C-alpha cells in the first residue's frame, strides 16, 4: 500500500489508535483527572458506522494497523460490533484494555482474528490494585490474562512504574515471565492534565534496567524501527520484558502513530495541543481527507512540541493537553 500520510519530517503514518470511549469502569489516578469528570455523552461520541467510515478513509491512505483503546474500549455497549466491522478491513487489529471484561469477549476476539492484546496491570498486589484503580478487581484481571495465555493469545502487560507506588515490584513482574509467556512492558510515568505527575515519580528506563540487572542476566532483543518499547529477555524465561521510555529517551524519530479521540478528533501526537475535528465535518457530509492531511502536516518533531526529554525540568501544569482517559492511550 502506498504511504500517503507523510508529515514534514518524512514520517509515514500507518498506525491509527482509535479511542472508543472516554468512559471507564476503573479510576486509575494517573489516567483520570483529579476533579469530578463527566464522561462524554453518547451523542457526542463517534457512532459505530462513523468509526467504520473514518477508519476506511485512513486505510485507503495506507493505515494497516489499528488499535482500539479508550477509556476502556470494552465498556462500550457496541464494542463487539465495532470490533467485528473493523476486523473486515485489511489491517492488523488489536486492543488495549484493562482486562476486566476479557472473559465476555473471548469469542469476539477469536472471531475477529485478534491474536495480540495489551492489558494494563500495575501491580501484583490486590490491595495496591485497589489503591491505583479504586476497584477491587485484581483477581478478575489476573485470571483474564491467564485465560488469554491459555487460549494462545500474545499478551503484553502494561505496567506504569511510579516511584513510591510500585517500583518495588519491577522484579516480581520479571519473575512472572519465567514460566508464563507474558510480555511485560514497563512504562515511564507521563504527565497529563490533572494526573498528579511530578518528575520525581518517574522511574527511568536506566533505573529499571539497573533494578532488573541486579537480580537477573538480561539480553536486549532486536526490535523494529517503529517500536516504542526497548525489549529484553532473561535467558531461559518464557516471556520477555520491555521499557517504554517516553520521558527519558523518546522514540519520536520514527513515529508512525495517529490518534482518533472518542469524540472524533485527530491528534497527531499523544502530547499535541492541536486537534482536528473530523466527526462534525463527516456529519455535515464534507470531505474529511484534506483535514487529515493538514493535521498530519502540522505534526511537531517530538513530544507535541511541548517538552524535551529533559523531563526533570517539566512543570506538569504548563502542559496543554487532555487527560489520558480522554485522549486514548
Ligand atoms: N483502559 C485501557 C487500559 O487501561 O489499558 C486502555 C486505555 S489506557 C488510557 C491505555 C494505557 O495508557 C494503559 O496501559 C495505561 O496504563 C496507560 N497510561 C495511562 N495514563 C498514563 C500515564 N500518565 N503515564 C503512562 N501511561 C499511562
Ligand atoms: Fe481506565 Fe485504562 Fe485509564 Fe485505568 S488506565 S482509568 S483502566 S482508561
């Protein structure tokens, strides 16, 4: 497929992340704004047929990978219909989910041909899980990960590492990879509107490697140029681990990602300030392709043009962005 969505830094964009909703059944403090938050009413969200129509336009422009995210994509009532309709497109379709509803969706995932999923789990401790998510669902999520592994899915586990919260569990997650073919991804804590981020809560890629290296021999694994994760294996382990070093060493140089928010706006970067509304023009019967091109051409070189990797100097309150739950991680 010809690559048509190229920005001014010559980066082709073939990976679309679609947020299905900003609603969620969890309340992770690092993702939701602190103040009371009203979820977007259904009428302002893209409807299933609108998601399909917009996705098709992106696919015609060279997108060959789509990730569904949110909020929690699987709380949306018509999630199964959306998954099935997008599975008919010539794309690698995948999902990022908090894992709480996987048991209800196993057949849909199989029918849609989804083979790989990202599940978020920040702790292996039930009480801490409750503290982070404000929901007592550790067992459900953990059991669902085991269910996916038994069913032969490729499972990546996203763990946001935060100082004073869960950094003491890094090696417990690596130990998990010994017998289970699970792929743990340690994510550096990122600043978003109202998420209590401070630079001293970030546990960096180097700190994570030092911690694991103190207990295990580790080998780096080769990745592809668009990987956001730096991958490693402990020789002899069934699974692997990786670090997503957004804060200490960004991977913007090869960025191929575009985001579509649940209310139908494109963001060309997780940290971009500008958004382009596609939903309203689509509803007005306008051609949205020029809007997509304009948005991609306005993409900043790195990190939405908002900060550098000198993250110690960042003051979270100066960053203009939505909260993560409203962007779609
Ligand atoms: N609800 C789904 C889930 O939890 O996987 C999908 C949406 S969630 C916003 C997507 C990913 O973003 C999750 O893995 C979550 O841990 C991550 N995330 C949210 N806020 C973050 C932050 N401040 N820093 C780093 N990662 C974050
Ligand atoms: Fe919900 Fe996922 Fe955000 Fe947690 S990280 S509040 S599960 S959207």
